[in-house]
C-alpha cells in the first residue's frame, strides 16, 4: 500500500495556486497545510487584542478552502491543517461553511484539535528559558501568549474517530504530514523507528516548494526550469516510512538530489538529533536516490525515543519599533545619505529619543551585513536610507517617523520622501523558548459536521 501525501502550504503567506493544483491533479489521499511560524501565534494574539472581531485563525483560510475543496471533494482527499492558530474551533466551523457552499455530503466531519495554548499556566509548568538560562518567571508581566508544540497523536485520534478534515493550533510542522502515515499504516506512537522515518519525510514536505526548486535556484549556479511555475511536493509513502518525493507532472522547478538534500538539512541544527514532539529524528543514516525525472527516493531515516518534554514558545511584549525610509539617487547619492544620517542622529538627540537600539542602514550597501560589509565598494547610483529604533513606548517610537518627515524640507538636497500612509510604529513581540512536561499538555478534539 502506497500513501500519497501532498503539501498545500509552507507558511501563512504561501501561494494558493500550487495547493489547488495538488488538490485537482495530485491524486492525493491527504493534503496538508502548514501555515504557522514561531511569531504567528503571538501576532494573532496582538491582533486579537487590537481587534476583538478578528476570528483568530489563518487570515487566508477562506481563500485556501475555496481553492482546494472542489478537488478534494471529488477525489475524496482528506485535509490536515494547522490553520486554526489561536481558534481551531472557529476555523473548523468556517470550513464547515465552505463544505456546505460546495455541496459536500451531509455528515462530513471536521475536527478541531486544541490544547496547545497554555498562556494562563505557562509560568507554573516551566522553569528555565532555553535562550539565556534565566528562570521563566523573568517574563512575568510581559507574556502575550504561550504555545506548546503538540505532536501527531491527537490528529491521528481525530482521523480514527472519522474526521475528514482536521484543523489544529500549534502542532509541530512534520507532525502534520506524519499523522496520515501513523493512521493509515497503524504505526504505534512509540515505534520510534517508523515514526522517525515518517517525521523525516514530513520535514521534507513541510516547506513546500523549497524541495521543488523554491529557495534553491541561484542563476548560473543552481538553475531550475520555469521557476515561476513551482508545484508543491507530493510524497508516495510506503508502510516502512520510505518515500518517493515527486510533484505534479508538467510543472516547473525540479526535484533532484540537491533540492532534497538542501531541504533535508534546512533548519536542522544537529542532523543526528532533530527533536520533534513525536520522535528524535536521525538523518545521518539516510539514503537518497534519484530514480527518475523529478522522482527522488528517501529511505533509512532513523529515529530515537521521544523526549519527556515538549517545547513551548512564549511570546512577550518587548516595546515598539519606529521605522521609515527615504531615498537619494544620482551622482553623490552616498555622500548625501551619509550627511542625512548625521543630521538625523543629532535631531534624535535634540528631541530626546529614548531608544534601546537604533540602526541607520543604507539599503543596497550595508543593510544586511552591517559592519562587516566591504569597506571598498563601487559608488552606488541610488540609496535607500532605512532608520529603525526600538523603544519601550509607542510615543518614543513615533519620534522616528516625525523626524524623518522633517527631512522632506529640512534635510539634504534632493531627498526623496514617501508619503506615510501606514503606521510607522509597530509592537515588538519577542519569542522565548522553554520546556514543559509532556503530560501537562492535554489536547482536546471537537467535531463539527457539514
């Protein structure tokens, strides 16, 4: 028995068309959406505080469901997604709405998996911050949200109880893709050999087009055909966890040894110990074989027993950033930008800007590499000056935009200034990590029917 699992997204802002293509032409058993990052939950919480009408789930949920449900309903493809963010129940109810809109049979079951949000008790069940060793209690008073990384087991339970679609809050990225393997092949959650293999395949799929040529191509060095037409990957998985990674025939991009290897080690700090909620994956035993055009077989990924703890991301309010840009072009652009930097630094002193950190970058010259940028560079023809300051209050952060506005008529000659149509001060959410006992996180499953 071979199981076909396809990717529907790699992050919140991912493209929609490849998901529709997989739903309609991928001949999938499961279509899986990964739409969260460490900052997604905190951003959702911040938006909810500002706008009580915000439903709390993926803002592109409607768009994605409208694209993929027709194809999934025709094929009988099941959907697993963490688009629930901080409101999986609301997301599940919204999916039921779209099922009815598309004429789905009555009684189709949508499961909402909750339990990852532990904001109200995180300081009671964590001890130490992983980043700097401080006690977790150091974050008291600034916590916006705390979200534990759950694994595949509650998804499998929902599938076993008849769910056609499962929508979750924070679940680890590989777990979304590995859950169908556990369900369909009957793997025990503690079978670390098989679960390790499945989690490794899930890791390859979780970043979508990164394994089909996206975030890979480098013109002249790593070329891929038709990169504007990248499909999302599909895994043909066997019961032992080995899989062939492929994509819809006729699409652009490429799946080969290089694209697979790059994704295999993407964001993996220790290839022998890639920790997930379900298992510790060991990639060092992996065999990778190119068996045909856009077909790569992955086998022999290993696994080690899962840890007794789960990672939790704790989002905290850490002030505000004020940010804006202005521009120079033509001969002498750099010279004018340098004087503008001096003027602004002095004006910030005059108005008493209280900044915990401040940067003035010349985009195109040193904005990325900063102080290690080459000292000797060709004179740029145009320069964007980006100014950003991190402050404790929004009032202080607003001073950045006010002084940059002044550069329009009180600055250097030939300053190009855009009209500020958006808020130039934004809240800063810092993300910290800790560990919680596995048994302290209790998933709950709620069913809704079309």
